[in-house]
């Protein structure tokens, strides 16, 4: 079946502009995660959604970052007034949810964001 | 603070030799533990996980990992490395009883397998 998809695959934007990154999770997956991977570094947790619960936004680096998930499926990560330090690969993942938190995550190919 | 450590930035192994990629964690309770792999120009893929039970878990591509509670470690192993195993490996920990799914990833270890 279809995996996690992300769009665009690459985005070049000028400093100060807003960008929107999209994630389509695997059908039936109730948990959705956003991570940031900077060059040569590990994954930085940004936010996750689980069903209808309030999202865990504890990883968002500043109030310029926000995310929403519409209808329990597609998610959009928005970065306002982009800065050069926002340049990174933004990864989306999804997993089964429910009471057990033991499910593995399935990752999308990522969106490479370059802020000039 | 909760954390995951992968003490080696890079591991070099000759093809056919056993490999170990180390991971230790600092999380209270009994966390869920995961290994993921990122091949060049490809997305992150799940390898294996420890939830409960037998301390030795087996995963994809012949990999296995050993959970050691006393040492709070979850080292990734393979008896005989292949050149195609060369990739970036991430250890991840999901703290228990947090009421959620937040996952903490290590910084990653790059594995080079030489022919």
C-alpha cells in the first residue's frame, strides 16, 4: 500500500517568507509526527498528533512554527518568517495509535527546506 | 532529562565481520526501544523494537538488538556485515507512561562496511 508522502520534496525560499509543508500519512494511522533533521545531526522532535487529542507541541522551536491536522489525516507544518537556521530536512511519520504506544513509525521521504 | 546516547559517530567494519552499534538511554521506567536505518537518499526505515519479553530481539535484514536493563543499553548487532549495510542508524526511545507517543532519537551512527 501507499506509504507516507510529503510535498514538496524540495523548497527554496527567501528569508522572511512563510512556507507550508504537507504530509499525507498512511491510511488508518492515527498518530502523526513531525521531525527536523539538520545536516549531520539527528532527528529533532517537533510535534505529534494522536487521534482527537490535543497535539504535543513541546518540540516546536519557536512560535514561528505551527502545525495542524485536518480531519485526522493530512497535516500541514507552517513556518512563518523563515530564517536561515530553519534550513533542514523536515520529516513526517505516522503510526498506529490507540492505548499502546509500542507501534513503530513509518517515515516519509522528507521535505528539504533551504532558506536563502 | 530524558536522553538517548549513541556514543560513536561512525563505526567501520570489514565485510563479513560482526558489527555492533551502541545505544544507551536515560529514561525512567521501562521505555519502548527502537532502531531505525536511513540508507543514502532514502527515508528512515524501521528495523526492530523492544517492548517486553526476551531481551534479544530480531529484526529486518538479519539485525538484532540486545536490551540490557541494568546498563540501560540497547545495542544493535549483526553477526556478519554486508557492504549494503552501510547507512545511518538511529536509536530511539519512547518513554513509558507519558500518555503519549513522543519519541526521543539519538544523534545517529554512520556505519561503513568495507569490502
